[in-house]
C-alpha cells in the first residue's frame, strides 16, 4: 500500500499524529531490546575478561608445576679469582647436595703432528712421485678414512684433500711457513679426538718414499716415521684430593648425577701450587621464592578481576558488576578456594599455610605478617625453602599438589570446549537472536505504520470532503 502525505486535504497534523503513535509503539520495545543487548554484550565482554585472567593464571600454574627450579639442583662455583673459570657444572634433580673442592690440572687434548724441518720448501712441492694412499686412524682400531694421493699432488692440494674428506672424523690440516731454509714449510695436522689411547696414526699404505714425510708409520706399521709433537691425553682433575680423568673435557657422573666441564687449567699460587675452586650443589631457593611470589601475584590479579565483575552495588546509584551473582563465577571462586586451602598428602608440609601463604578475608593470597606462634609468613617461607626444599616442591608438583590440582581445575573452564567457551557461545547465540528480533520488530513497525496511514488517509479524505461540502453550502447561502 502506498504511503501518502497526510493532512494535505484536511489541514490536520496527521503526519505528527502518526509519528507520535509510531514512537509510542517503538519506544518500550526498543528500550527492552537495547537493555537486553547491553546485558548480553556486557556478559560476553566479562566472560572474555574472566577467561583471559584464568588463562594467565593457568599459564603461571603450568610453569610452576613443571618448573625445574622446584625440583632442580643449583650448582654454585666459587673460584680463587675472577681471572680464570676452570669449569662449569650442571646437576640433575637427583644429585645430592654437597660441597666439593675441584682443581683442573690438565685439559683433554688430541694429537698434533708436524712434518719435519725442511721436508718441504714450498706449499707447491709435490708430496708423491707415484700414485698412493694415506690412511688416517684413531688409536689401534678407531675411526678411519683413506685418501688416494695422485702422483704430483702438491702439499697445498693434500691439505685441502684432508680438510674436505667426506669421512673425516675431526682432522684439520694447515700449512705454516717458517720463513727459514732450515725450517721450510710444515704441514700441521691436528686431531680433535681427545683422550688417552686415541692418538692419530697416519699410515703410508704403499710405502712411497715421498709419503714417508707425512706418515707416522709404514704399511705394516712396523716402522715409526713422524713422531707426534703432542699426544692425545685425558683431561685430569682433582676432586677432594682424588685424581680423576676423562677422555674429553666433560666429567659425567664423576660426582654422581653431576656433570662438570673443564674450560681452563686452574690457577697456581706463588708457590706454583694449583688453587682449587669450590663447587656447591644446593637448591635454587631464590628462583623458587620468585616463582612462589609470582604465583601469589597472579592469583590476586585474577581475584581482583572476579571481585570487580561480580560486585553488588552498595546503593541504587551504583551499578552491579556484569556477572554479579553469576553461578559459573561463584563455582570458580569456590573451587579455587577449596584447592588453595586444601592439603597435599604427598608433602610433609601439608598446605600453603606452612610456607607462609594465607587466604585473606577478601579472597586474596598473601605471605602473611601475622605470627601464630609459628613465625610470620615471610619467616615460614624462608625456613621451608632452607630446611624442606623438596617438600615445598612436592607441595606444588606432586600428583595431588596445589599446582597440578589448580591446572586441572582451570583447564575445564579455559579449554576451547570448556565451561566458559560454552557460556560465550550461548551468549553470542542470544546476541544473534536479538538481531533477528530487532529485524522482526522493524518489519512489524513498517506494517503498523502502513495500517495507521491507511486509516488516517481515509480520515483526511473524509474531512476534506466535509470541508468542501461546508464551503459549498456557505457559498450557496
């Protein structure tokens, strides 16, 4: 039905009347829809905030339940001076605490072989007049590789062959020019394979005279040729007066469950005596203390967010929080409180109170300042870390530990198909339905306007005819 301009015929303000009737029909429903939309949007936003804070706290809890600072051992090294760091150390979780005096007397070394003085005058000298081969081998029966040496191969070309060999197990070659006729140029070969018995052998497989200048033995290994300038040796250290060795610079389980790696020979004093360093295997109390305080801070941040979103206004002028009285959030609060105030059977400490952490009346955690005859929270935490480190660890990391129980509890709310995700989906579905309701309402208003205009158009036309009749009568009279 076409909508005509009302009031033209009658002179009455019918357009204004229709507008007022439409607004009277629109306003209450629109207000209800707007209020519903505001509530839904506020719920979606608040659920997102809660979920985000829960996820942040869950990450903190996850770090805490897995963190090595709760179960790890911290090696501390004290050296005689800052000039030399003889070794570094690592300790597994099962290492026993203790203190050790360690001196590094020798680093592990590999073989070094040099050609003799004046064996070669230049790097372009030929190493062989006929085809032959050299075999490089570790010890008597270790790793090996063989190079085929063509007649006329230069010393420089041989160096490249050695360095580029596909099966090279750690041999490097270089050429040093002594700058003198008596010294000539030298081929220097170093092996990275360290440890006693791992000397490098170079075998002249074809007993070529030229290759004898590069080999340590002949084909039958019955004749000694080049003598290594440095033999392969073990690293050597002294631990609490006991001499220990390793074929590499890494000493694994020399001290049970402890690995230390020699980096440099220990310093000597004025009397030419090695000075020992102190290795202390202890607990990483400082790191765990920081983790516990971060845990408290993260929980309190979550608690503040929950308190803000669930508060009730103290007067009619103060609005309630978006999730005031929400059953899901009440369940989260109750569940967290039960876990935090509960006990851990696998830890001798029992609960958080024994390490100084208390629940306040407003639901927060604090390292308490009150003294209940057991010391303040700070002193209880310090004492627990110093005297019962492993039990503090169990308090969080045991199967029924605080961190494990919190993680499982939080996971049901934060996972992609968890409780809060379902709530968000439901709220978004309500928002989509609200959009449909608005569209349907607008259609009803259009229909209502057409009905009004149809009625008042008839009125307008009737009044207009009456006015014309009245005018005609008045004119006739």
